C-alpha cells in the first residue's frame, strides 16, 4: 500500500464524502463527527478547526489529541486490505476511519462501531 498521496490531501476535501456516504444511508453528520472524535480525541471545536484550516491527513492525525486505545478492535477489509495488517501507521489510521464510516453506512449501531 504505497499510495502516500492521500497523506497530503486536505482532510476537509474528504470529510464531505464521509458525510454524504453516511447521509445516503440514512445516517447523520453528527454520527460521522462522533466517530471521528472517538477515533482521534478531537472535540467538536478542534475538529471543525482542522476542517476549516484544510489540514492534510498527516497533520490531522499527528495533531490528534489521542488515538482511541480500542483501535486494535477495528478489524476487517477496506479497499482490499485488512486494516489490522497495514504496516504504515498513518495509512492504517486513515483506513481505520474509512472502515468506521463504512460500518456506519452499512447500518451498524453506534455501540458496535465505537467498540463499546
């Protein structure tokens, strides 16, 4: 998995796609934000600042207050790769987020998505 171009992409350019994907399946922007906050430790204000500042993915995850300790419970395939086997730490975090948004769009309950 060598596509590191995504590391330089603004998080703000992908965020609307996460929201649109969720809303198409009857889920909400608030649920998307809850998932992102759970994964990264951002609060709503700091998450919005990252979006407004058009922070790239690398910086977005580097500045994340705390990656949730339960990320190891996120397993499965996303984009043809098992998320738990992705070696590049940053790519793995990005794919964790993709996986959680996919689970939301597929109708999983928030309790299951947030591994509670």
